[in-house]
């Protein structure tokens, strides 16, 4: 899916950069490597550098031990025993170093499931704020980004996907989801390149 542009115009002061799960856990060499994460990280870093105060990072936090998560998540962590907190270097849940340096002023919301909305922390942070548009980057296109996007749509946010700053570990499903975003959510999702986002979202002077 090619970038379609910012059809609703420039991003104003009510924008927030929501960067999904750009953690060492998913970096090359981590237990759940997403090869494209390293390739999109420089573009994300540029956006964060410009809008650090308007950036929120999510982090996916695995269960402490196999079987401790609710419902089918217990089975999930029996399958992925080696990625539970009791079995990994705790620093693997940290943001990638080139992004972690922006916190603060950027903020972090931890989550234990794919969606950042389910546990209520993100809703609580945004409640009563001036945020109306979410500029979404990170990974994975077909898992946590998908859950993030659908929750944002349901809440009525303007959703802007940065096409060259999201990634997946599977090219086929990345491409399929990009087509779904375009064909089924054309009224609710804008797909724009990082260059266009940077051009149309000037750095705040305050």
C-alpha cells in the first residue's frame, strides 16, 4: 500500500505521536526479532526528536511466568516460556536505546496485551487532553499496530499511519494489512509517508 497522503490536511497542535512497541524485545537479536524494526527506527527517531513532548511509547510486557496470564494468554506463555519475565534479561522490555533517550519528555504506557486500550492506562492519559489526532508508528503492523489502530478508530481519533515507519516480521501479512487499512478504512485511516508527516506537522514553539 502506497502512502495516500494527509487527506484531512496538516496535523495541528492536537496531534500525538503514538509509537507502538519499539523495544529491545523485538530488535534483531531479541527473542522475538522483527527485522524491519531496525530499518524503520531511524525515521521514527527523527519524528520523536521533533515531537518528543508529543510522543507516547507503548511497551508490551510479557507475563511473569508461564501459565500466570488470564485465559488463552496462559497457553500463549506456555508456548513462549522463554520470553516470560522470569526467563529473559529484564532490559529486553526497554525501548530501543535510540528512542529511550527521549523519555522524558516523551511518555511510556505499559501493556500486557496487544491493544494499548484494553487495560485503561492510555484512555486515562488522553481523557480530557487536547489530543484529536494519533500519528502511529512501530510494530507489528498486523498485531499490536492493528489493535492500536482499531481502538483509536472506535474512539473517534483521527488516525494517521506512517507507511515507512511501521513494520512486521512477516512481509505477506504486513502487505495484506496495509491493503485492509486502505480498502476497508479509507474514511478513518490516512496513510502518509514520514516526509509528508514531517512537512505537515511543524515543531511546536511552546
